[in-house]
């Protein structure tokens, strides 16, 4: 490497070593015998390789996801000076995480306090409509993990900021793309996090264990949920009604195990209400729902928890939204124009909540917090950030859903089935 690049990297590495030695940092747990972060033994061909990926980035300068992916691939090179720095930092961080996990395992994880929520004066508001999230159960172990994770994320962010600054300073062509520092930072996270993900997500699982377990139990009890239970507009249920004289007599087959809506002996029982749907001549058609509505979007959402890459996770959220809209348009093609099928915020939240529940994805609090901590500023300020907020609100809504509310919403479903409300409304 050039002498100027060596000096720049050396300055960054000295700063990195100082952070590792800082007692307040989680990386202070790193092994003192970690190898030196020198930049020797580097391939002589790295400059020609740089020219290749720089040309590729400039070719896709307006697509930050592609530009981030190209730079991320370059940073994973084991012979490139920046690749060496990133690889060693990842190894050191893995050691720190292992020490944090070992330390956390020795701390009492008995639930002792509820932080935040209604009992927290800092969250009070004079606005009666202001939503106050439920108190968050925590423990001594959870408190320790919260502080350790906060320090770890801060150190990862500082490292990414420092290396991004050096990369942009060294590669002048990168300054031609939009928001080069943020592209570099996202690429560094995408290069580091997959190699430390297994232990890192375990930290998040330990930190949010109580909330994750409550969430997992809640969605397990909603396996037979229908769009009607979440007060989704009938037009957006996406249930195919057969061509029969009286569409109001169409009755979906719903598993008797549903906690909110059960079918038995020709009746729907909703709370104390019992509505007859006894057969007439000809007998009413039945709709079997082996595949829930929005299944393509549900399948896309399932990919979220198996992705170790923050940029990829943001893309999955966006693809899920695109898939949701496509489901609606495909269902009503030839019946309604796209202008009549605009999904506003009031529609999006319950539909997105339905998709989250039906995906069956577990430990969503851990998955969401991991994504939030490492989501790029570019994504956070765009559609991806809006969808992340929607996901966060969906998780709060799932925790707040009560059986009485589901029964009340489900009663509107039967009204539609009985012909009281047009199906397309």
C-alpha cells in the first residue's frame, strides 16, 4: 500500500487499540494476545482489484443497495488492507461477545422490575390520545446485557465511522456517489455482522428473553386468526367468493380451536352471540382457506429472521410491502382499478400485523432491535424506516390484543358473511 494509506490506517488502528483497552467498552474483554492489526503481506494486485469494484460502484451510483453490496464484497477480501482490519475487528468482537455471554450467564435472570410504560413518569403525556407502551419486564441479567449491548453497538458504530472516513478519504471516486460515508458504513456493517451474528443475536435473545417469550406465546394462540379479527376492511380480506346466488351465505371454514371464533353444528359462536348458518336449498358453499391471504408477503417476511445482513433486512421489509400491494392488486384485477386499492396507514398496520402473526417468526423483539441498531441512516430516513416503525407498532399491537377485542372484530366478519355488509366494502 502507499505510504499515505499506511499512515492513515496506522492512525485508525492505534485508535482502535485504545478503544479495545478502554475499561468502559465491551471490547475491553478481548483477549490481550490478539494479533497485531498490521497491513503487511498484502497482495500486490489489490490496486487493480480496487479499480474494478470502483468502476462497478460508479456504474450503480444511484442504487445505494447495489453500491453497498459491491463495497461490502471488497471489504471481505482477506488480502486487502481494509479486509484485514475488518476481519480482525470481527474476531476481536466475537471474543468480546463470548465473554459478555459468559458473564451474563452467571447473573440472576429473575424478573425484578418493569421499566418504561405507564409506571414511568418520563413517558407521561398530557395528550389523552398519546399511546404509552406497556412496561418492559427486565432482570439483573437483562440490565447488564442492555448496558453491554449499548456499549458494543456504540463501539461497532465508532469503528464503522472511522473506517468509512478513511475509505472515502483514500478513494476519491467514491465521493462522486450520493452519501458516500453512509454507503461505506452500511457496507462495513454488512461485512462484519454476518461473521459475528450467531453470538450477537444470542445476546439480543438473552436481553429480550421475557418480551420474546410473551410474544411467542401470543402468536401461538393466534394460529387461526383471520383478517376480520384485526378489523381489516372486507375488501382487503382477499377471500375468493364463489359464484352463488346468495354470497351472504358463504361461510369460511375456521378451525374450532380458534380462541375467538369457532364453528360448530352449523353455527358460529362469537362470545354470547350465536348466528345460524343452517343450510338452505341449494346448501351454502363453503370456502376452505388452506392458504391464508397475503401468503406471498408472508413468505417474504419469513426471510427477515434468517438474514444476517442489515441492508438485506431493510430490502426484505420493502419487498414485503411490495408483495402485500401485489396481493391486493392481483386479487381484484379486472374488478377494481389500482387507484381504488390504495393502502393507507390505517389499512397497512392491521394487514402488516396479520402478516407478522401468520409468518410465525419467533423472537421478533430481538430481531427488530438488532435491525434497528444497525439499520443504515439512508434506510432509516426512507420507506424502509417507515416500515420498521410499522413493524415496531405491530409488535406493540400484538401484545395489546385481547380476546374481547378479537371477538368484537370477528362479529363484523359474520355480519359480512350473513349479507349485512357488502363483501367488497
